C-alpha cells in the first residue's frame, strides 16, 4: 500500500525524538505515530499494549508536566555541553530555534556571532546579573534621578531602575502571557531577558509563572506536541501525525485524564469523520442553526394526544406519560414498527430524480436531506449529554442495587461499563451522520449504512436496558444481558470505525464535496 | 502619586516648556486623557493645510503599557487619509501595540512618529476593509490584533 509509505515518510523526517524510538516491531501500525516501547519513558500510554492496534488507532504518548520539564532540561544540558555556553543562553538559543537542536548547533558552528545576535544575546561581557547604584543615573521610564536609585541593565547596557524593570516584567508576564521572547525595555533593542536576570528582578510567584509559561512555549513550538484541551489538565500529548495526513486518518488520542480528543484539530473525538469534514459540518450547522434548531428542540408533542413530552433519557423509545403511546423520538413513528426496522430511521431515502428537476423542490430536498442527518447528529449529541447525567444517577443506582441484590461494588461495575460504552458509541454515531451527509454513494456506502444501523440498534437496546429501575436491574438475567450488550456495542463500534478508517487511509470513500 | 501620574507630570512639564514644530498641546486636564494637534510640515499634498487631533488615553500602568492613541474628528479636524488609519480614527501602528511598544517612548515621541508616518505616505486611501471594520468593531484599539505586515507604508 503506497498510502502507508506516504505516512511513513511524513513521520520519519525532522524530529529526532521520534527517530530515537523508531525501531518498531510492528510495521503495520507504525505509520501514524510513535512506538510506545521506550524503556526510559514508563509514563507512556500503555493501556492496550497487548491488544493488537486496530486500523483506527494511532500511536501517541502522554507527558506529564515533569516529563515536559525534563525534556527541556535535557536539551539545554546537551547544548550547554556541546557549545560550551551558559545554560541560560542555551535555553534562549533553543527557544529561538523553536527547539530544533540540530539546526541550532549547525548554525552556531557556522556563525556563532550572527546566531547570538539574532537570538537577542548580542556581545557578551561576563559576570552574573546584579542590581547596581550608578552615579548620575536617570531612569528613562519613570524619569526618576534621585541618588541611590537601584538600577539594572542587561548586557546591552540599557539601564532602568529596578522598580520600572519589575513593572515592565510584571506587565509582560502577567498581562501579556509572554516569557520566551521578552525584550529589553529600550526602544528597538531585541536583547531577550534570561531566566537569571528575571529571577533577580521579580518576586517568587512571578518567577514561577514565568517558568510555567516557558514550559508552555516548548509544547507550543513543537509540531508533534499538543496540550490536552481538557480543563485544568496539565498533560501534553505527543503524536507524529502531520497536517497532510489528516485527510486520510482521524488521529484520536486519549490523555491520562481520560479525555479523548483529535490531535489534528483539538476538538473532542470525532471518529470516523476527518477533521476537514468536521470543520465543514460544524460551520454548516452554525450557519443553518435557525432552520435546524426547531428539530433538535428538547421537547416534542406526543403524536397521539399532543401533550408535551420532554426527553429526559438517552433512549429514543418514548412512552407518553399521559396516553401511554409508544413512539420513536427521532421519526415520531410507532415504536412497535421499529425494533427490527430501525433501518428506516437511519437512512435517508434519496428523493426520485423527477422531483429534483424543479429547482424549488431541489432546494427543499437538499434542506430535508440535511435535516435528516442533522436531526440524527443532534439527537445523539443530546442523548450523550443525557446519558452523562444518567451516569451520575447511576452511581446512586449502583449503591441501591448493592443493597437490593446483595451484589458487591465490584459486581455492579457493569453499569459503569455500560454507561461508558453508551457515551463512546453515541459520540461515534453522532459523527457517522456528519460523515454520511458528505458521502457520495458508491459500492461501499451500503456496508457503511449497515454498520451504522447495527450500531444504532445496539446502542438503543443498551440505552433502554440501562434506564431500567433498581428492581428490574436486580434480575440476574438483565445483568448478563447488559454485559453482553455492552460488549456487543463496543464490537459494533470497532466494526464501523475499522471500515471507515481503512477506506479513509486508502482513499476509498467518494465525497459529495471536495476536501 | 501613582506611577503613571508621576511620569506624565514630568512629561507635561517638558511639553509646557517646548514641543517640536507641528505639535501643539490642546488640553491635558489630569492624567487620563490628553488632546494634541499635529500637522505635517513638508508639502505632502494629501495633508496640506490640515490639522489633525490626537486623543491619548493613559492607563495607570503607563508607560509600561502603551497609551491608547486615536485620531478624533472635529469640524475642522478631519481623520487623515492613510492606509493604516481607519475612518473612525483607529490607528494601526506597531509602536502602539504591546509588541512594538517600549516604555521609553512618550507622548512627544508618539506624535513625532505619527507625523513622520503621514509625511512619508503617498496613498490617499483607507485600509482595506475600512467600512466593514468601522461598522463592526466594538473593541478598544489595544484589544485589536492588528497584523503589522507592512511597516513600510
Ligand atoms: Zn524607573
Ligand atoms: Zn537593551
Ligand atoms: Zn488530559
Ligand atoms: Zn480533528
Ligand atoms: Zn400521548
Ligand atoms: Zn424512528
């Protein structure tokens, strides 16, 4: 497969960190990421090392803040030794070269003066930074000239009073979030403030903030590193995916905090849809939200008695409280007709071409088509949120179930597993509808729709079991059923993700638009 | 007295003493907002016989933070035509942004920079997208991320 070669070549260049670990034993999965078997880095993502990687999984590593710090320190030490320069200067040079050690060393060997100048390290005199009292000094920032005024100058010689220097640095760090490239306050001077000088001029809390920001720039400067976007998560993820790969792979990564996101676009996991498709879909949904909102509203009227029904669970099987009418939330059809014919609810029947001839009909059909997919997309998004609430209630339920059935905490964990599977499957299902919206029919579309239908049915079945009350859940048979359905759902999810990922990698899908 | 007031007091004393040609102080009541007029001294036809009014707004952390500087329109004080000056008076100049600002700059040096920005200009036009920007912008100039791609104009 030449597509694999492409990904290989995309990864093999310009990053030593990846090359260091590239003695992969499993060539078939190495193309999308990095190997996990570095003996030194035992914090790597090791959850499923035994399980064979599927076609929709990629290699990545999770780094904690101390790992990120150590990587920087190692690089600084190395440059400090090779070039025989101060560590502070090595750090500034590395940041100037966006942590490309090879290029720094090469350029420095060629033209040390020019490199130092460009990095804001200009001509040097020796001696540690210190505050001084200089006779006849006037600070150009505050215009103060009283005798005994403490002042500071970096090696460029631009001298300002200690208090102005401090205020300047506070402004840069606190207000502007700058760290790696703070220049001398003098107009036009590009001398960069180094960590040692900074420590002399600002209080401890700001020094700490400065070092945090420096660490951030390391991750932001490296193409293969990204911050976990989960709120308050300090981890970073390394993944070898390149921008040009994103049309053929959806790089979902899972942080140590359990959050799953796309390494390509940092949005929440959106497999099987590629980033570009997701971008378009979200834009379309935002543009069309006025037309589409009515359909995703949380309340609907019972098709039989017209009383208002609020959807309060993740399942599509609705029972009207007033008249006991059972129907499908998605299509409002009779639920009794669903069970086995869920298919009708999942696939949009393209209108006959004769209808489409009329331009007005055409636009109506295209809106209808969009709404069909949007409706299902929004439904799963909403259900996933509701399932989440239910999961919180589930904890309570698990406690109740223990006392009702005499099961242990471990024995009721299957509810937890079911809840997670539901979340994950709904997330996937949601994106299969965006995927389907842009899909042009070819010989694989049917297989995709079958897979989608199977997953949809499995999820609805599990969702319904999951919502049963404690008394019903105490039945041993239901526990077995839920466990079976949970693993079945995961299998169906793997199935559709494998099928979509494989054909994405080999360009097998046809799209109704250009990506 | 605050940091900004102390420095502005010293600047004001100097301004009352003398100002470079083409720059005049209109009002400086307090240390929050000053008005100055500038004129272009050479014979640039775009700005001939015209006077422009600048409004300076200072925060308490001036001069660590740049002041907010805009042209302000009066019956006899138009907004100068320039590819980096929007018709609402907002100026796109790196010197006035966080990146380009140096705390050794002052009111006088800003006025001189703007004078020379006008002096060197030959294009009698507004920035691209002026109408849309002026219609939609609700942000303060300091919060706008101007892209200083072309400092030669
Ligand atoms: Zn000072
Ligand atoms: Zn300097
Ligand atoms: Zn995380
Ligand atoms: Zn993405
Ligand atoms: Zn009813
Ligand atoms: Zn239905």
